C-alpha cells in the first residue's frame, strides 16, 4: 500500500508567505496540465495499491469537475484503491454547494479547507483573498456534505491576539480534524523581507499552548495536528510514519524502495516531460532508520520497540539506545510500555529531538 499525492500548482493569487510550488492563474488549470498528469499516473511502473489519495497545491479546488474526474479515474485505473481516503484541498472562496457536490460525486470523501483565520485583519495580513465571512460560509457548506473534513489555521499572523477567538470559532464548527501551523517568514518570499515582524518565541509558545487548551475533544496526534477519534489524516500518517508514497505533478516528491525523488518543478518543463525526476536520492538503511525515528517522534503514538523490530529486523536499543536515553533524560521523550513517546516539552521543542538523532 502507498499514499498517492497529486500536486495542482495553480493559485489565483500568490499569498506573500507561501513558498510552495505554484503558478498564478485566472480560472481553471489548463487541460494540458491534466493531460500531463494523467500521462504521468498511467506510466507509473511500481505495483502498489493506494490507501490514500491527497490532492494538494496550489489550489485543487480550481479544477473543474470534469478535470477532477479525469484525474481520479487515472488514479483508480493505476492504483486500484479499495477504500481510500480521498482528500481535496480547497480555498474558501472557491467553495459552492454545487462544486462540493461535484467533489463528492467524483469520489472525494475528505476536504481540507484553508481557512487560516476567522479574523479579517489577520487574513489581510496574510494576503488571503477570502474574508472571515467567506470562510464561515465555506465551512458550513463543507460540514453539511462531508463527515470527514479538516480546517487549516495559521497562528502568528498579526494581530496575534486574534488567535484564541479563531480557535474558539474553529471549535464551534466541530471540524473533525484541525491543522494549526505557525506562520513562517521564508527567504525568497515577500514575507522573507519582513522577518522582523515575526512574533517572539514566548508569544509563539503561548499560541501553541492555546491551541491545545481551546481545541477540547481533540487529540493532538501530531505536533501541529488535532483530530477527533477516528479522524487522523491517514495520508499524512504515511509521511510521519516514513512509509512509501508516490507524488505526481510539478515538484511532487516520492519515496519508494528507499529512493526519494522529486519531479520537474517548472510547469513548462513538467508539461513537456511529466514524471521526469530532477532529483533522486537513494537513502542508506541508517538514514531511513533515523528518519523513521524523527518522524515517529512527531506523533503522540511515538515508536515502540516491537514496531521497530518488525520493520527493520533490528533492536531499537542496539541502534539508538544512547540517543534515546539522552532524550529521555532531557525530558523530551518518555518510555511507556516499550514505547518511546514525546513529552509535552518534546512536542513544544520537537526540532531538538530531530537534531539530537541526526548528530
Ligand atoms: S493559496 Fe495556498 S498554495 Fe496558493 S499561494 Fe496561497 S498559501 Fe500558497
């Protein structure tokens, strides 16, 4: 089984903080893109069944119903998914009842809505096209049609004081899954020039803690992700458990048979040769083991000795004993019934776990 990711790299406007691979466009993506994507999916040559399909971007909600159907038909043809989680990322200002009905008819059973904030000033700061009222309307439409849906929120946008109210409003919609990411000021983006505006570490930590306090009824199952019971994102668990996934579309990553690869990023080059890899890296056994630990320690489930032995045929203590003991002594991990899991500090300072394991 694998996770399938489809990258739809088109957006109507470019949000100034975003460093994803995307192209500005008015209207729907060109059919030439869908043609290329279908060719790439049809040509995939490893024998796998998809457990999850995730259409991300960019803005997959710009696809017409006909384009979406063509893409999902190709996925079904090639990957024969039996009961897949099929997620489509959507921008609030694209959502209409008719379009959401078309997504369902095409087989989408999970929508991830890029709400980001319910505060108009924060949304303007982020350069988003939608306002809070549009986000509320979109939430209502999606919640009325999908039992499984998710809301993306960004903390750290000014005014940072708006964060608790955004969380409370999010909780009132009872989205079964919520992702809360901290705003970053990435070099190479317009926000990269404005890094001095970033909230300080103390305020960022306070925002992080508020998420946990106000999203009652949710489990924080990953550093930045919250789910009601049974609604964890199965697709993203493929990444966090360091399992295999196949990515399609410009700049999409794949991890199959120990090789991490990346598609051609530039749209024109992708259209000319869909599926051509510009980067391919065979990871060593040791690298895969280290990455597996780092990713698992983002999750509340952590990693058990038995799961490690089943996967690698090796002993966790022999491979990583001193590192795990050091992280436990620092209070970042704790051991429970043969399982290492992140502590509260381990969640808040998660990067430190990764750095310690890489050293
Ligand atoms: S809509 Fe999403 S992918 Fe597109 S620019 Fe904004 S944040 Fe980036």
